[in-house]
C-alpha cells in the first residue's frame, strides 16, 4: 500500500510515457536556431544557448594518477599538501565533534563500502591513528553524529548506530530508520546528509533515477529531492523537489536557517546545457526537473508537460558550468583564509563526461556578502587536468570539508588522495 506521501508525489508528477525523450532530428535543428534564453540569477543575467546548439557528445576522462611530488594548484598565498592517501575512492569526509575525520570509501563501479577514521590526538594537524571504523555498508556517502548516534546514508537507506565514547571501531549494530530509493541513471547512488543547527531535523539529498524522467515518473517518487526527517527517522517530508541530483548541502552562515545545495543538472542537450548550480533551497520549492530548467525554460524532451509546475519553477542562484558534476559544497566560516573568503562557498567539481571538451575537475569559490552571492565563481583549486585534448586527469575532486583549524580538505576520489589547503602565515 502506498503511503500518503507517495500518493501526494504521484499527484504532483504525471507519468511520462515510454516515448518521452525522443526529439526528432528536424526538431533539434529547429530548436538549435532559436535565440538563447536570458535568465536573471543571483549573480546577474546569464544567456543560456538553445537546446542542441551543439551536438551532445560523450567524452569520458581517463584518470592517470598523481606523479610523485605533484599537487593541485591554489591561489598565491596558499599551500597545498597531501593530507592522506592510499584510499580506494575516498568520496566524502565528515568532521566529528572531537575532530575525528571520517572518510567514506565508496564508488559507482566498485566500492569498498567502508568508513576510515583518522584521529589527530595531539591536535598538531597530523593524524597519528588510521583505522577501519565501519564496514559492510552499501555505497555509503553522508555521515552525521547527533547525540549518541552515528548516522550513515547508504544508497538504499539511512542507518543509525549507537555511538558513545568516540570509538575507533564501531562494533554496534545499525538499524535502518529510513528506506531510500536506489539504482537508476548513472546510479545517482549518493545520499548526502545534513542536520539543522539545533539537531532536531535531518536532511537527505536523493538524486533522480534518470536523466529526464524517461523511465516514468512513478520511478521518481522521493527522488530528485531533499527529504526532511526527525532524528529517529519519523516525520518524513519532501523539503524541496525538482532538484535533479542534490549533493553537497550546507547552511548559509549568515543566518544558519537558509539551506544551500549543489545540484547536477541534466545531460544530452549540448555542451553548454544545462549548467549545474548551487542554490538556496526554499521549503516546498520546485526547481524544474525534469520539466524545465533555470526557471520556466521547458525541456524539449518533455513536450510541454506539467505547465503548472513549470510556471512555478524557481531559478537557482548561482550557475557553475554545464556538466561539471558539481558535488561538494561547504561554506567557509573560519578566519584563517583572507577576508574575502569568509562566509563564501567552496564547490567541488568532479568533472564532465557529456562535453566535447572536458570541464570541471577543480574547486570553485563563490564569494558572499551579507548572506548573498556577491560575485561570479572563481577558480580556487586547479591542476587536476593533465591533458585536455586527451581528457587525461590526475584525479577528480569531490567533497570540500572545512577543518576546525581553518584549513580545508578536498577529497580526490579517483586519485585516492585527500588534499589539504592552508593559508600561508
């Protein structure tokens, strides 16, 4: 029997037929000749090209690994060092209340399905202890400690484990407190986690199971959404939807009440459509997917469906480039970096596969002032691309984590390394 929540979701989204997504050649050619769309964003107007202005191409990068002694490049005044290596897909990191660093080893094709703990007992910035903290997981990503519980978001559910006295190995048995939908397009297997500052609510980012709903929207219930639950797993609500793949989440430090997320947008409309973005997330908001993008620009593959939803679709705040796979998001709240970085956002870009020339593969910085984006995204950590023409890369950045000492960590999952960026004194 379907729950009331599922029935509500079905009422909001019609089932897309099997023929959805088919756009004929002559239709593509006509669309490509249309003028671009001017969109007002939080950082100014942008012009998006029409659909199919360029041919949709696949160009997968090849990870060649980091040569000995080579590091990513940060702006002048910063130092990049290797914080830890020897991982297998260190996709995500989480800092515990006692400064323990938890690292998820998790991947799309192969996955070690475990969490590593790094402990710096003497607080000198270098961890002395490295242990396997938790095993037997199913493509984990999000982690969270609330009171006496450790939470792990597996691809198919949220698990809660008793957690006391900061153990190096979690021996207690976990309980699945929320069932989550799994599988789908490019797997979109990641499930991110964030608690509100009061610790009374948990937010779960769940990506779509498809590119543009081509398998039917009955397969997308509770997907392409951020879910809100109580810490015991009860009281689930859809906080916001129409977010194709909401990954990194953080609270705007200006008020700690405005949720932000990094979102992967759809593929196969051309090199420069549709830009990924970071955005504030409004409770009850609808952000377009799959029917439209950047507000009410209709996706031609949906044949004008759900005009009611398109009409109310929210324009995201900050575009960060098409197909860049922008996954990580973290606001910088410390005082160790120059003043321009205070309360701004770092964005980890895993890198493209659906562009004729690869894009992403870096960490961006988005400046904020008075709680609002105040400028265009800037390159912060680059040097991940070895050869653009050959699409060879040293690694692929994902999570960005702000340390209590004011440095930041950048998980380089395919390069099996975590980099540390510190400001020079």
